C-alpha cells in the first residue's frame, strides 16, 4: 500500500499526545493540516483510527494496533538520525578498515591508538586480509578504507589512493646458517638457497615473482606462508632466506641480517585506498587526516 511516511508521522504524534493541537505544535504545522492528514490516512486504510469528541481524542482498537507497529518504526528512524548526527560530530559511528596483519601490527597500531583516544565514541572495526583480499572488501562495501602495499594488481580506477610510506623489501637470513654476510648476491645466486615468502595471494609475492621474471628466472619458493612473523621465525632457525618488507624487522631476531644484492630492489609504497564513488564517513575522513601527504600526493590507481 502506497502511503506517505508523513501521514504515519502525523498519526504517531496524535496517537501519543491524544491531541490534534499538541501534535500540530510538535510537527510545526497547522491543526487543520493535522486533521486533514489523519482523514487521508483513515481513508487509505479504510479504518477509523481515532474516536473524536469535544473533550478528548481516543484511539480505536484499529488505531491501537497501528500504533504498536508504527511506534518501533518511528523510533528506529529517529535512532538512525541520531547516530548519523553523532557520527558527523564523531561522538559515535564506526570506522571500518581492511588491512593485512603485517600492516596492522607494524604500522597501524599507533594510529589506531591515537584515533581511539581522540574519538572514543567511534567503534573501530578492523578486518584482516592480504592486500589483494582487502580490495574485495572495499569493492563489496564491507570496509570504508583499506591499507595496502603498492603496486597491487587488484586496484582499479574507481579507487583513490594516498601514498603514506615508502619502504624497501629485504632478504634476511640467519648468521649461523647462511655465511653470506660479506657477499654480494645476484638473483641467480639467491635461487641456490631455499627462499621463504608469502603466499601467491599477496602483493609481496606478486612483486617478487614479477621481479625474478624480469631477469628471466623462475622463482620456486621452499616455503610459502601467510604471515611475515612466521617467515622471520623460520629464517631465524635457518630454514631459509626470508623476503619481507623492511618495516617488519622492528622486532626481528638479532640473529637475522639483511643480504646485500648486486642490484637494488625497487622501492614500494604503503597506501590508503577508498572507493571514490562512495561517500566517506566523518570517521574515515578524520582517520585519513592522520597521515601526512607523501611527496607524490594523492592519485588514482
């Protein structure tokens, strides 16, 4: 049944106050407009909703039934409006972020801590996926922002990115197990040793495989894992040479050392990404503001 929401709103105020004049004051419309709206609603429903007398207004049994259904609906709408108002002033709302566990642990934690202290009323939800998997979260509307290593083959033109950190990838090995500390190694030399790296569904794996292919080499890793922490742990006990971003080395074992290569690896970036076709919440805009623009500035992916 096609009935204007405003008619139900007028009914709600009359039913609560049991007064046409009081409802007109609450709605900032004339008493005749209130009376006309109720008549239209009764005609559309083909039911009398109020018993009118010179002294008072009462709900009919049908009016009481309608009120039981209309009241929670009106309350839900009012609650939604309140939450939007709170979110716009950051007294409430939600910040939804997608990021890998590595980015969360080694980069995001201090920023999340600061945001929580400044805006304690905002609920923070972090979903862990690889940087490639995070793009799916963004495109499905499950998160407002993602933090990704870049380049990322899944990022498309509909995504707006902001570069926030330049970093260098490194090969690290155990001093006890690999006596390579004073040597310069080529990509071909690296293939003579067991390589530990992230799974193929990661930007880091994608980057390294492409790098070896550019040198006409096929990289077959000894071990593929989904966690950089585990890669570092296994490298520390001598199971192989791990390939990780340098910002993961903050808490790495002192037993590990970075290998020296004959040519420098290309640098990568850490970026914030959002879908430019969807509006950003106030919380998301504030969080983006925590990160100073890089020299490259904002750009489309």
